[in-house]
C-alpha cells in the first residue's frame, strides 16, 4: 500500500504536521506535558509505510499500554487486507471467489461499495487487475496496449462484489484491492480504541493520512505537490485529512507521467489532477474521497465535493502552472 508523508511538531499552543517525507522512526517515549498528563509519541511500520501515534493521557502506564494495543490493531488489520500476504483475507478471497470473512473485512468492503455507489463508480475496489497490468503492484511499470486494457475492463466493477451475511462473493475474474480505503479504516479503529481506554487526545499519521482527536487544535501543512514548502495550513480539531497525488507512485514514458490512481471507467491512470486533499470527519472518508476526487478531475471533483459538503483542495496544472482550487471552509 501507499504512502505519503510524515510529521513534526513545534510550538506550545499548536502542533504542526507536514505531509512530506518521513524523517525517522522514533522509539517509544513518554514526555511530561506542561498542560498536565503524559504524551506518548511512537512510530512503527504497517500497511507498507510508517504509522505514527501521539497520545495524551493522565496515566502514563495506561497510555503506553493503549498505544501498544493500537499498533497491534494496525498490524492485525494489515494482515487481513494485504495483497502481498498469502494468508490475508483479501488474497484468499481473490483466489476462492467466495469466502466467509471477519466482521472487519465485511464492514470495510460494505463501506467501500457504498462509496463506490455514491461516487458513481469512480472509487472502485475492483481495479486490482488494472493495477497489475500497469505494473503498480511490483513496480514493473509498463505502458500496456489499448487492447490489453479493453480486455480487462469487463473484470472491473464494484457492483460485481456481493455480500451475504459474513460471506463475500466475487464475480467471474473479479479481484479486489482495499488499498484506497484500508488505512483510513485502520486509523479510525485505532482512534476508537485509544478513546475507549482513556486517551484524552492525540494524532495518528499513517503515511500521510491523518486524524486528530481531543481538545487540541492541530496545524496541518499541505505540501506543494510540485515543489518545496507548504501551500496551505489547516487548523483541525477532531477531523481527518488525506491527500492523493500523482507523485506518490508513478512512472514516466515519452514525457508523460502515469500515476498509480487508475480510472476504473477507462482503465488508464487519472491525469486531470496533480493532488487532492480532503478534510472529513473520519479517516476512512478522507482516504476514499481524496482518491475519488482525484479520478473525477478538478471541475467535477470540486462540484461533487461541494454537493457532499466536503472540504477539498484540488491542485492541477493549467498551461504548465500549478493551480489550486478550494471548496469548503478550511479552518473551522
């Protein structure tokens, strides 16, 4: 799976996150905070990238233990949904076509299908065959023939995934990939676990998909997708933010950039946007909707976001110049 970024903090009143490069993996540390309580700041690897958890609570032992449990949940969910682990439920389902799955996998797929319907199919978990064709699974990038793409398109379509109770059934030759939504789901699960165990507030940053909770206001810096520096600062409280961009995984051929975000309608990588950042109540929504808006393109994407009441920032190129357009109130 992807991902996108890293964080660092500064200042006493606000905390500042850059969606950029991971500077390092820090060990578990407990810091006494001037506002009272203890803060744990810890980073581990999961879902093919880093996961950073910052958690604040009054009982240092309990906060430490709960953060450990939250990381265990990340690793458990990763093992369920990875496309690269033979024992995962995703791999087993793609092989068997029909599988009784865990409640977490069922719920995630149900949500993915719901979002697929709401976005008129531009968010689609069945693009896995196209991802493989273009070489984005193993970085064996290639420019396929149009005939190859046309041959695979009948295998794509979220409506060909059927759920009956805890059993998921796939249509003929349909394979799924949950990478566009799984990280957001895992973040939301971890936040729920932290809150249920007395953690007062904090932040989870999983490869650039971020959710903050509690009373603290966090400042999130959105990085320039075509250069250095921060182009937008978001002040967030109890919100999530995610970015999808053509710079995360791509290859270039004959002067053209092909990114890993596939348009399920055409079978080709989307090229209308450079990056899309979405602010939403949950990490799952921010994760999925940033991908969907990227596929929709700047005009339709912003119109759809406005209709849905989302906060979205869309970057695209016009005559070689990076253009930013915004829908919604960024700092509430």
